[in-house]
C-alpha cells in the first residue's frame, strides 16, 4: 500500500470560516491558487469544466498568540478587491488586512476587506510561517463521489 507519514494538525481547521459580523486580521502571503469547483455532499470537488471560479491564498493570522497559516478561499469579488489594492500601490504580501463577513447565507453574504496603514514591524517573523499547500488542501477526488456498480455479494 502507498501510505506515507502525514503531518498532524493542531485540532483547528486550516480554512478561515467567518460567521455574520465576524472579522479577521491577516496578511496574505504567497501566490494565489486559482481553480474551479463544485460542492457535493462529500465536500469541494475540482471541476474545471462546470465549476465556479475561485481562488485560495495563504492568510497569516494570530491564533493563541502564535502566527499560523490559514487558507482564505473566495471568489471573483474578493479577487477583484485585492487586485484593486495592488493597483492603488499596496504590496499585498506586506499589508495587514481586516476581512469582515456581512450576511449569513449563500445569496446575501458579502465580504469587506480593508487595508491597515503601514507595514508590520515583525514582517520577517510573519513571512517565516510555514505556508499551506493550497492545491490539495481539502479537495475531494471526483471519483470518490461516483457510485460503483457491483453485481454480487460483498465478501465481508
């Protein structure tokens, strides 16, 4: 079998999950990972043909007093807002952002992203945080959700 050693998590999710009215302070580090996906009962599945365009980026946040990498996953609206900040002269990987969620459902949720002025004094420490592998984080393989046709008795 092809098992390999896996890194153990710290019991917290790798994704940023905000509820209505909640916000997070973060620095977006690294290159965004662009993809298309659909949601199934098993989770998010990559689907370049039928999926909705999305992106992921490493977001460095403080958790229990320690800097950690989390995955910010969003769509074209957030992408456009971040691009607009770059066009205004912000260096995204050196800018602290506050991201706030407004709304509680799929159709009424909007995200506000506001840059804080200046660069953080501990930018070297923030940039030293181990980043997440955004290309595989939390995806299901499409084969998993397909049913298997089997004629006969299951031997166990």
